[in-house]
């Protein structure tokens, strides 16, 4: 089996490490993905990079390190992605869809075969992805480790998911990209919509003094799960604009002084 179909699928996939503390983990992660035929590494605010320890632990995967894209924030790192999955420990109470690495690999390859950019997120070594980071994901990836000892380091988690991707890719053989009709909106476009949605809910006083955090979290999950395309997003934003406009008209009418009942009655 050759890698001749990699540009159509695996090349669409990037591994994004967020707020990595130890440069050695960056190098070890680069080695992990390179051994599986993957090449794209994104780094969001790494504590130290470039660094000799990263180079040493990459063990020859210098091409991955040299091409690594460094971003100052997570939205910038995934702005053009149509599918974003976050590796996180399985937690009770998390309403986001949770996939095994094997299920995630199939989801990733389906999206990549359509020509979509895909990001796989990995959080800080100590705390993983926080709520503000995981909210950008369409679904979570949970490695089914032993619950009595589930301590995987960053590079190990990257290796597990990269391995599942390669196995799934090899099983598919030659992949023919399906024609793209309407692509899901990019992460950047979705963030613009979420900002517009939040502002509209404020403008029409939807929250009635209550905290908007919970409702916005639920709405984010709903729309990320739906994966609207750009045309659908334009329709939604048009609805938001009209809601804001009608809210302003309603407020203007409510501020007008009431006319006497017989104001228009002719004597």
C-alpha cells in the first residue's frame, strides 16, 4: 500500500496542541504523527518552541517541527476547519457527543475525503482542554483507558489517535474525493455567527437579567452539531438582523407617549 492517496485525506488533517508546557512533548507528538504518515502540527501559545528538547524527542521528524504553525489563540489555529474534534477524558455530565478514537477516525476521514480541513485538539498536559477550548469542538474523543489508571501523557494520546487514523485510512484503500456541493461553515464563520447570536439575544433582552452563559453553551453545541453551511449561516444571520431591527422598533413604540383615547375624535 502506497501513500498516493494521502493528499486527498491525511493531508487535510492537522494535530493542534494547545498551551503545551513542555517542549519535549511537542517533539514526541511530532514523532508520533510522522510515524503514521501525518505531517501537520499546529501549536497554540506553546510555553517554549522552538527548543532543543523538542528537536531531540522528535527523533528525525524535523520536517513536522519545521512546518509547525504557531498561533496566538485557538480560533486562529482552526479558523478554516470544517470539523474540529477535541481529545478529552470522558466526563459525566458532558452533553457533547463523545467518540472513541476508532469512531473519530472514520468521522475525520469522511470529512477529509470531502476536501474539508480537519483539526484534532489536545490540551495542556496538566489540565487538558478547558471549557473555553472544548466549546470550539463538534465532538470529543475519549480514549477508553482503564478508569483506575487513565494517565496517558500528551504524546501517547496523540499516538493512539494517529494510529487509528492510519489504520482506518489503510482499510479504505484508494479514496476518491466526493464532489463538494455545500461545505460546512468554517470555524471562523461559526465564531462570527455565535458573536452575532449572543449580541442579538442581548439586544432583544432574551435573558431577562439571567446569565447568558448556559444558553449560549447549549446553542453552540446545537449549531456545531448541525454543521450549517455558509448559505444556511447567511439565512440565520439574516433572521438575527431582522430580530434586532424588530426589537428596536418595538422598543421605540413602547417609549412613545400614549395618546388620549379621543385624540382623533372630531367634535
